[in-house]
């Protein structure tokens, strides 16, 4: 047994989950992401738990399920309802950009083939934008 990450399954019938590298890929991606979040002055206050472990597990399970892996997320938490779950937090463009910066660094560390990296990054961009629920510009003179 080695410490090397599992090689991605390049079979044409493989799911995206398998193509990315399965559980090892998602575990490493999310761990690297939360290592960045832990020291982020904008994002860290949005995580009420002292230990980021539960949030890390939830994101990992969600991403695995989204990309065709185990359906553990839904079995444990039901429908993702991402906007509803993020509604208690003020997610503005600054928070989105911080989230994306940490996710980009985590994704870069995975060294995916360009097509796989592009597919994951496009999804993450779309998902991050969908969570924005607070404008940086507000006030009586703003629409």
C-alpha cells in the first residue's frame, strides 16, 4: 500500500466521481479547501462550529453525490436545498470570492486534466454565485 492518490478511472463509462478520482480526490479537495477557510477572516465566522470537521464532511458528501458518487449526503440530510441552508448567513460577493479562492487553490493542488478541471470549476463558479444572498451595495438609493 502506498500513500499515492488513486489514479482516476479513465473508462468511458466511468462516472464523473470516478473520473475525478473517487473518494480520495474529494476528501483531499475538501480538506485543502477547509484548511484555507480555517484562517479566512470573511468565511470563518460563517461556521458556528468550533471544529470545521462536520462542515467538511457535509461538503465532501455533497460533492461526491453531485458528481455521481455515494448518495450518503441525501441519506443523512435529505435534499441539498443549498440556498435555504445558506440563507442564515450573509453571503455577498466578497464571501463568494473568498470561497472561490480557497476552492481554486484546493482544485489546483489536484492537478486534474484540463477538461476535468474546467468541468469542476464551472460548477463551483455557478454554485458559488447561486449562494450570494446579500448585495454589497444597499440602501435607500439602491434598487
